C-alpha cells in the first residue's frame, strides 16, 4: 500500500463516527450495583473462567430491562451500547454459547440469589412488607413442549383453552400453560417472592407450601430482628382451613373472602361481642344478602318481592351473601417476608 493510500485510510478511520446507545443505563446500573447483583452471583456461583458469571448476568439483566433479545443477538445489542466501555467488557467474548452456559450454571441457584437480592433491597430501601398481595396467574404456550415438567394443560385465566400453560401458581383446566405464584408489596408494588409451578397445579394445593416458604424466609439471620408478620391478601382459594390454622399457629395475618359454607358460618358466629370488644384486631364480618328483588329495566327500579307488573320477566335475583374474614394476633409489623423461589421450606 502506498503512503498516500495509507494516509487516506488513516484519515478515514479517524473521521469515522461511532454512535453508542446510552439509554437508561445511567438509571439502571446504579440500582444493580447497589443491590450487589454481580458480587452475589459470583459468591453463589464462583467460576475460573476469564469472564465471571456475575458480569454475564449483569449484561443479561440490562438487556432484558432495556431491549430484550434472543441469546444469539445479545452480542449485537451490546456492540451498540456503552457497556463494553463502562464494564471493560471485551466484545468478542460475548456470544450466545457463553450466555447459555451462564444460564445453565445459574439455574440451580436462582432461589438463593433472588432471596439475597430481596433481603438486600429490604435493608437498603426499607421496603414496607407489612401487606403483601399473593396471587397466582398463568401464561399459555403454543408449539411442542413434550419434555417440559412445567408446561402442562391447566385452567386458562385468559380463556385460551386450547393452549399449553405454566402456572406461576396455576389452576386446572384444558390449556397448556405455566403458572406463576408471586408476592407483591402493597404500596410500592415491588415483587418480593415468586415460584413457577406446573400448569395443572390447583390453587387450593399451594397455601401451605407458600406459608412454609414464608417462615423459612423470616428465619434468615438477616431478617430475624425485624420480627416479620405480614398481612397476606389473596382470593378465596388461598384461604383454606389448613392455611388458616397455620396462620394462627405461627402468628401470621391473612385477608380474603371465605366461600360460603357451614364451617365458615360456625366460625363467624362463634365470635362473641365480648371477644370483639377485648380483641379489636379480630374482625369477622358478614354482609347479609339483600331480600329485595329489583326490576332490571333501566329507570324502573321497583323494589318489590314480587315481579314488576310492567316488566314481569325482568326481576333481578337477590344478590348472594359475601363474607370477608381477617385474622391478626397482634399489630402488623413494618416489614414482611418473601418465600424462596424454589419453594423449599
């Protein structure tokens, strides 16, 4: 190459513009750094590789939060961001097989890593866990998932009855789905616990395991001093007699609707006026059904036990009685708990 050609090549390289995406990295990276994500992963999953697992996990987390990509495209995304400079990350060492090995090494330790992150968040940001909303949802799958232990036919909450699903705590039904059981703080809506369940898992089978995971979490040395006793808010399928008994034995709190049955009626009527006066924190309320039948035609509103004379076929049925039961054995604490994601107790 002549000196003139070399000079032109150097000049072109110097004048070449390279634009990198900054995005929300300045907002997200300090949060992940405060949580100590990279250090926690390396402590739980040490490696002798030239790039530590914590660094790879940090890249994957930022990718999921900023611009989710398949593993085979993550390297292209990284190349257009400031991460190689900010993290001193050799771009040629970020490729799909390395990322896949990272996820495989991480899988068996997800519960412990998640728990450590939540404990750290509670300590740093003083999360209010006095009230947790606990529920189960599901999402469906299409295609062949014959080898999955989680994707099974089950109850479809979005009426996709012909698909597979996973229950993040799921019900039963005809859709191939997966379920997710999660606990979310009341005011800040921060997820503090989760567990992936098989698509055919019935909601009613989950409360005891959930409570045992709660107790396991509260027993962690970092949280014992907080004396955690959260109020769990859930639907009627979670308020089983076994779960209620467990809550009473361990001094926990629950709030949710009870299904109408003789056992519930006996419990509600067993609370005397004296007990209510001496124990204000014990609440049991029954909303009686209305005895009036109303005309359903707009503008009529005939409140009569008999049919409306003008609209004889439009009488509204009496509403069903609803029951809301709540138990608390002491004043709620300022902080709450989180079950381990692997469901262990």
